[in-house]
C-alpha cells in the first residue's frame, strides 16, 4: 500500500515494544518509513501482562529499561515514535 499511495499514513496500532528485538523492530519500521515516504507512526507500549514477557523470554522486571533501549534504536533509525 505504501508503494501505491501518496497520503495514507501507516499506524501499526500500539505495539508491546519491550518484548521485541530492538534492532529488528527499528529495521522494520525504518524500512516502512523509507517505502512510505516517512508516513509511518508507532504506538509504543509496555504491556501490563507478565505472561507476554515470560513467553518471549524477557524479564518482566526489566521492561522499562528494555523500552528505553528499543525506543533509542527506533529513534536512531530515523522513525518518529
């Protein structure tokens, strides 16, 4: 859709950022930003459910620090959160 539209913005809902790999998330979002002419926005959230973190092998207690790391990677990739 990004390749064939000029005004449509892409907002992939609110993502639980700390349970994702920071570099993979940054790369995916920056790729979408390039393809769409920077028409992508990120809704970033922590997620309140311990199970999400346990399932993904991420320490629930470190979610704030992980959120900071992920957001730094995303911002450095050029995507506006």
